[in-house]
C-alpha cells in the first residue's frame, strides 16, 4: 500500500507487448491444418463474407481486412506484429473457410537473347 491506496502489481510494462500469448490466438496449435504456407506465399481475400455463425477472432478479422489486397505471409506477420507461425495458422484457417486464397506467383518469363549470351561468354573467355 502506498499514499494513493492499494498498490496494484503490474505483470508487464508498456514495452513488453500483449498479454495474450501467441498460442492462445491459435488455440494451442503450432502448425496449420493442411499444406504449410511459405513465408512468401501471397494471400488475398476471396471477397466472400464470413457467415453469421462464423465468429472470427480479432486477429483473423484484422488479417482478413489486410488481405483485401495481396500480402505475403511475412508481410502480414510484420504488419500485425505477430510471429510467422501464428500468421500461418490463422491464414490457413481462413483459407479453409474460403475467406482468403493463395495467389500463385510465377516468375516473369523473359525471352533470352542467345546472341547477347554468346557475346557475354566470348567477352568472359577473352579475359
């Protein structure tokens, strides 16, 4: 007790972060159901709204809001300040519910100029 009344204990300070532990957000799961999501997997909302019976946790609602535009798993983790494993589990649940999907990324196909490659090779040999 101090001069202002009973002393309240503080379990964490302002810089310590959220009180809710990451495993609580995923109901104790550490791995997503189904295929694991790569950190560069691009997640985007499908436009489908959650059903009335579907009660999404706050973190999944925020993830769904962010996924109105394409985001990688790594960018979502950074934006939300959550571990990659948590984002993978939350995103996999939303994929399973049909609320977000994974966009397939393919590298751009470039026409290789054979003459340019020959000239480069010739110049390297000349060195």
